[in-house]
C-alpha cells in the first residue's frame, strides 16, 4: 500500500514574511514564493488567499484545491531546505485540476532554475 505523506505546513507569520522576500514565480492561478532555509529538512508549504479574491467558501475551496495539488506533486519536485508560499488568485477556483498540477510543477522547476547572472556595473549609454 502506498501512502502519500502530507507536506509540512508553514504556520508562523515570520516564515511567510521571509518567503515573501524570496524568489517569485507567477502562474495564472497563483504566485509561488520560495525561500531557501539552508538546511536539509523537508520543504514546507504555506497558502495565502486574500479576502478580495472572494467569500470564505470560495477562498477555502481554492485553498483545499491547491493543498491537494501540493500533496500530490510536492514530493518529487520541491527542494529540501526550502519554504514555499502559494499566493492564490481567483483563477485557482475555476482552473482545471490537472492544469493546476502542471502549473505547480512548472513553477517549482522555474524556481529551482539558476538565475541568470546580472551584468556587472552600469550599462553603457
């Protein structure tokens, strides 16, 4: 019997704030924020849904859908030693579930990709 583990949740406000200062990857349904903690512990996930996205029933449904996406896809794609926050928007409510899973996997891959080097100094005028 295979047992899928529940990802570790972010709960402390300080962790959410620290994540907001990290790397961002935007998709149609959410923005993925990543902060590397610098340890080898399993990745942790947090979810943010603002009140302007809808009523409590809709916000909770969005959160449940993305929580399930994370549960199904995080084990193979998320990096150990990282915290992730998903800031959901209204599109998370109506987007097909399979598309959400693809969006999440692509966002994790884009967050893990090395950043392009910034040119040194100011550009010539």
